C-alpha cells in the first residue's frame, strides 16, 4: 500500500518540481564570468534557439529531427499506449482508489511542505478501507 502511494504522490510531485526548475534555469539570464569567453546577458533558451543573435559567428549545433520519423519509430514500439505503460508506476485501479481518497480528503494541496502529511493521510485512509473489506 505504501509503495504504490509513494509512486502515486511523490513521482508526479518530483517531476513537477524538476519541470519548474528546468523552466527557471533555461530562462534565467547568464551573468558575466571573469575569465570565461562564454556569452552572457542572455538566457540558455535564447542562446540555444537562436545562437547567431547572440554571437554572429556562433554555429547552430542543433540536430534537426523529422517528426514523421519519430512518429514511425514510436508506432513500431507500441505507440502512445506502450509509452503510457512504460511510464505508469501504479495500476489504474490503485490510481482510481487513491484519487478517490484524495477527493474524500478534500483535495489538500500537494506541495513539498505538505506532501508528507498528505502521503500519511492517504496511506492511513487506504489501509482503513482495505481492513473494512
């Protein structure tokens, strides 16, 4: 019960925080660094998407990928269904049960400061429901 609840709560929370950090980091402005020849005053995202706008002699080293080719590779390995299965850490049944408990708890906000408390409440309620069956 605990391990599935762990995956139900913590994996999405950690992924959300990683996504937020990536967005912040790629958008922050680089500062001048003494002794470094790297560009500064721009964000990493800006430098990656349009390097010649920062330094005229910069080379665009990005790799162009044909979306149709990617689609065909994905389909050859099972498509979206296979992808969803590979990234699913809990059963659909458990997810529905945990979601129900979460709603019964009036959907408390799941953020880093509250996650442990929500985790404990969900586990306790799931265990109570399991004993009642």
